């Protein structure tokens, strides 16, 4: 099994649950990265540039959620 197979399966499962493909790919990329900028996420996932959103404030990093 390649490294991409679990990611592809996760994207497929998320789209089956109703997520669009771009959102599913981005969610999986953030799960793998932990946190990152829009550029870092884009480097991991195949999402067209027009679909990426950049932060207008702060560092632009998308933080990992705090543990409950």
C-alpha cells in the first residue's frame, strides 16, 4: 500500500459523507501536516489556486486544534 492510498481513501470517505473534493483534500492535508499556511497546504494537496483562501490577519498559519 502506498502512502497515498490511505489519503485517497479518506478523501473518498469524506466525499461520500457529503464534503466536496477540494474540502476533503484540504482536510486530509491539514490532518497530515498538523498546521500550515495556505501555501504549505497547497504544496501537499492538488487544489487549484483560485480555491485557496489566504489569511488576511495574523501569521496566516492554520493552527492545530487544542486537545480537549
